[in-house]
C-alpha cells in the first residue's frame, strides 16, 4: 500500500469513528432546545466553564460526571461534597454579578426566582439557561437534557433508571398497605407561620409516591399559609421538614391547638437533609424511600412485607498490603429491600482484635464496618443491635463467632484509606465518618440518643501488638481523631456557636492484633503511636470531606451555617427603621463576606470566640477596638460606637460583636445609622 493510500485509509477510519461516535447515546451536541423561560438555546460545542446558580442543576452535573465543567456555585450548593472546592459567587437569592462575570462562563444556569439578575447578565458572551424541576418527570427530563448537553447521556439514563427502580419498589411495597391504613402526611415549611406547599407542589407528589396522603387546601404555589383550623382538621399523623425547620417547629408545636394533633402527640415529626426535601433532582427515589420507611416503619420492619430476598449483590476489591490479610473488599448487599454496603477484611488465620463496640474478641477471621442507609435506621432501631448484626451476617453467609463488626451511617463508598510508614513499620487506617447530625463536645453536651457509629476506624499494622499496645492504640487514635476535628473547626451539633466537637458520641474503633515484630508501645511518644496518629488524622479529614464535603479551608458562609447563623436571619434580626429594604442589606452583607478581608475578620472572630468562651481570653478591649475600626472602614467614615443591632442573647459575645461591626458599617454606608444620603 502506498503512503497516499495509507493516509486515505487513516482519514476514512477517523471519519467512520466520528460518525459512529455521534450515533452513540453519549454524543449530545449540537443541541437545540427551549428553556423554561422560553429562551431558544443552541449549543454547538461543549461548555467547559459553567456557573450554576441552581443547586439541583449543580447536583445533576456532578452526578452524571460533568462536574469538571462547574467553575462557580452559590454557597447554597452543598451536595455533592465536591462542590465545596468550587468558587463561591454569593447566595442563591443574591448572586454576585461581578464574581460571575469574572469566571468567564460559557453557560449560566439560573432559576425563575433569580429574574433580578437576568438583565445584568443578558448582554454577556455566555448562554443564560433556565431549567425548572417542578415534578419528578420534570427532573428526569432535565437530567436527560443535561446528559445530552454534556455528552453524558448514558450516565444520565443510568441515574434516571436508578431512581425509577427505587420508586417502583416503593410503589410495590406501599400497594400492600390498605387505603384505610394510609397515613396523613404534612410537609412543614417556613419559620414564622405555619407554611406548607401548595396543592400543585412537587412536595405532594413526593408524599404520594411514599404512600402518604397530603393535605388539600385549594391553594397553589410553592409555599402557602395553613391556618390553625385547617391544621387541626387535617390532623397530620406524620409531619416532616428539613433540618432548618426544627427550631421553629419545636416552638410552634408547643402551642395550644397545635400540640393536640396526632403527629405531635405521638412524636412522629421527622427531619431530613434540605438537599433531599427541597428539590427533585438526583436523589428523588432515595428520599421517597426514606420518607416511606419513616411513615410506615412497622410495615417496612415486617419481613412478610419484604419484596426482594436478602443477599449479596456484588463487591469491589481493595488493596491493603499486609501479609496476614487474605482479602479486602466493599460488599454490596440487599437487606429488608434496602441496599447496604460492608467493608470486609478477611485474615489468613484467626487473630485477636479489640473492638470498642464488642470488646476483646479472640479467634476472629473477619473484621468489618457495615453501612446501613438512613431509610433502614428506624427499622434497625426496632430490631435492636443483636438482630441487626445477625441479619447482616446472614445476608453474607457468615458466622458471627468469627466476625468483629462495626456499624455506621456513613456511606462505605466514601471510605478513607490512609497509610503511614517509617522504615519497616506500617499502619493502615480505614475510616468512615460524618458529623452533620450528632457531633458532640464531650463533657459539655448532653447524651440523648443512640445512632449507628459515625466516625469508625479500623486499625491494621504490620506488627504484632500486645494486649496493652492494642488498648493504648485506642487512646492514640481517639486523640488523633479529636485533633482532626479541632483543626477543621467541626462544631458541636448541640451548641455549635460555642463549642467545637471532640467526636460524634457514637464513634468506634477496631484494632487488629496483627502479625510481625512484637510491639508493646503505641502511645503518642512511640514511633508506632506516631504512625497510628498520622494515619487516623489524615483518614478522619478525608472521610469528612468525602461524606460531608468538609475541608479546613471552607468558605465563611459554610462556617456561619454550621453555627446556625444565616445571612437572612442576621438581617431580619438587626433590621433598622431607617432602611426598610432588608433584601438590600442582605445583598450587601453577602458581597462584604465575599471579600477575603472581611471574611478573614469574621473567621478570626470565630477563633477568638472559642478561646474567650473557654476562659483563655479575659480582656477584649483590643478586639473591641478592631471591631470599631472595621465598622468605620466599611462605613467609609469614623464611627464612635458600634450599636448592638443583634439582640440574640444566646449568641456568644465575641461573635455578636464581630457581626454587629459588619452590620453597623453596612447600615452607616447605606445611610441607616447616622449617615446622610
């Protein structure tokens, strides 16, 4: 064949390959469609720089594998964890236009509630696209569309199929519940008044998909007010909301006329992550499953109502380079119609292990860490620890006498595996962790309940640890865990404004005896102790990023929310008559905190506050001077005094001083406090 013929053949091969690729489901461009605001959109090439102002769209892009295109998000984007590493352009309601423009996006996704920004962005070189998800079918349509737009059609189809499969399973389970036994279910919304979704909201579609009966008020819209008489007449048997609704609900349901309904009397009030309750996106099937399992807990716990048999579904191998380990893997199983995941490590020969959950165990051939999904937790609590354990082992065909097992609510797909070595010594730490719901400050917080283990650690070494060394390793690992939480400023879930967390209250550790050179010392001064601490410290930090999206350098908006402080709440509380437009103040406050100088001031105040509350700082005059200086700088004029605009008596003094400084400066600049237009 001549060189010319070779070149022709190669060109033909490339041409045929290109035609075939365009025929594949994942080849989505060019794409033309009309968005939900009636805007005609034509995409000739893939977008490489996307600013997403809509949490549901952000979530979908990451789940279908297009997250690398996302270059900017609002601080309300909290899922999946990878979003924490993207630049913040402000909040959902007040995104910062200049920040958006500076990112030079190809596409900006926005919501109908963000019409105020469209005019400011309409003339740019980017595509403005509005995608709304007002129903489950809407969300599936948008997932398909985004799959086409980003060349991820197969991943989008798989995501939809996953949700449809879960919804079908729930429908089959709830079909067995007689109509007369169906529960009346209400979604709580709002803060100051009793607010619920309108009749046309996707929220009621979720309730019906879970087998519940929602109220019907004859009013439409995303949120409507429900009167006390309507509430009493409906008499909800189950009430649910998202995490931020809890405080308002507790106050509301203590009032006469509210506490008499069935859900309140029977303590059937539940709270779920806002990323699940407040949108239909990638986790719809998962949330409906969780909601249904809470509504019909007794039915789900009854094995006669189980649809599918228990058993192992598959596994993924892990590599742990220790000669006494036979195999290591994450095993997927189905138990009580829910998908579970178990880290399983098999030994070549029986070993002794020390477990903080089960005590000292001899003759152990397998250690593990089992993840039960949240929808299963209520069922598990009814069954008790022993029955949960035996059910897990039965599903994988194992004997309990030879297995040491921990239980967790942290997803095993977010397992952190860390190794630390020095010369011929090696330590492996396998860590799962989550701190969103039950992080505690030991010695300060009250013990109220039991949940499956949250920060769980499996420790393996290439040495043979004595009984003393195994016991001491637990202390070393615990100290390393607490150090990681302190360095990341993880807050107590009970009193987040005042205290850092030291753990979650349900943490557990398994230390394996191991094989190799005998080791009797594992304290912090020993080399083995140092390696244990290093592996655990890094493992805890990685696990909290994978599970909760927490990193040490997270933005100041996240750290405010972790302290249960919202920009809207601050502005509402500190409202001043001289400026009635609180939305303007909120927008200016968000813009201020996007500035590294003022964010740094507030972050410093958080650290000073913790030391002040611990009694390590007595004199605050220097900090008071700094607050006046910052307020004056923001105001653009000297301020003799910083007024107490925030009246919350529960907020720590230093934090209140810092936030008052920011607000005083803003109000003065906006001619609210002593200024002139």
